[in-house]
C-alpha cells in the first residue's frame, strides 16, 4: 500500500514508518492554488501567503456582490457560517493537502485525488461582512493514510478572530 | 496486559464513533468495525491514533489494513504490547 505520512517536524503526527518513499519537490503556493479544484463562485482563496508541510496562511476578500448575501440576510448581509467553514477547509485542508500529497506522489497521481471534507468542530466568534478580507491560518495536526486534520483559524484584517476549529479531510479517487 | 483489558480499551475507543448501538451491545471479537458497528471509514485514522495513545504503542499503516474486526484490533494491539 502507499505510505501516506510525511515527515514534518513539530507536533504534527504522521505515524511510524511514514517517511515518503520518493519525496518530490515541494509545490509553490501558486502551483498549489492552481490545483485547488473549487472554482468561482465557490473558490474562497485569493492568495496563499505561506505554505510548508506544517502550516498554511491564505487570504480571501468576500465580494460585496456575492449572490448568497441576497438571502443571508435580506437588508442585513452577513457571510454565512457554512461559507466561512468552507473557506477554512479550502485553505487548511484542501490546499494544505495538495501540498502534502505532492511531496509524496507524482503530479499525475496528485491529479487523480480530490480531498473531501470529513469532519469539523468549529466555533464562531465574529461576523464577516460583504467586502471584508479574511486571513485563514492552518496548522497540520496529522497527515496519515490520506487523511489530514488541521487546526484552522480565520481573522479579519484588524486581527479580530472570526472562527477557529479543527477540520479534517480525506483524499479519495476522483 | 490481559486480552480482556485490551478488548475493553478497544471498545471504549470505538464507542464514540459507533452508529449501531445494537451491535455494540453484542460486541465480540468477531464484530466487524465498519460493517457491523457502522464506524465511518474516514474515522479509522482517528481510531488508530487513539489506540496508539491509549496503549502507548506505534501502529504501522500497513498493519491497519489487516484490521477488520474487533478481534483483529485486539490481536494487533496485543502483539505490539508483547
């Protein structure tokens, strides 16, 4: 079977015997972003600022004309929590996962895998309004057997915490 | 560690992810973790990490593929405990 763990320092946990059999060159943030399958109007990453095997920092500005504001809520537009969780997952799980997969597998193999959301435990403490720019930071807890779990938080430009939690996803064949 | 103690630990770890309470009540070494207990396959990594923490062992990913039943898990953990 494929060995799914990668060597990362720090507290991320990847299991014994999990060093990559044939380590590949790391993808750049731009290369990772190109491979994130979600596209507009359901892409919630504008830019990846930092990325390595332990963490990611990405940002996104919610366009004021996003369609969901018409219904959430009429006359009082607020970014839905489920969209914020999706934004956290796209950075902390999907993009981070693509980076980690690419350390172990060929580009062709990476293309064959899509990361699906498996579970999350998220707490909200702030609101994101139309036009707000948010920064999402993720830190890998483990990447093992194609499952990635990360601690992820989202903050507004003034540093205000919007939401934080533990999110997981798993790579499955497309 | 006695096999019964390992079994008790395995069941305790699996319990939060079990979706078939009836199968859990009748759990035995032959009980299949995915098919009988209806544990989500995406939770297997969580289960393995919990085994490692609970029993202070390391489980290779290759070994995980041999675990289908509660008995398989008990056997694997017991072999690691020596």
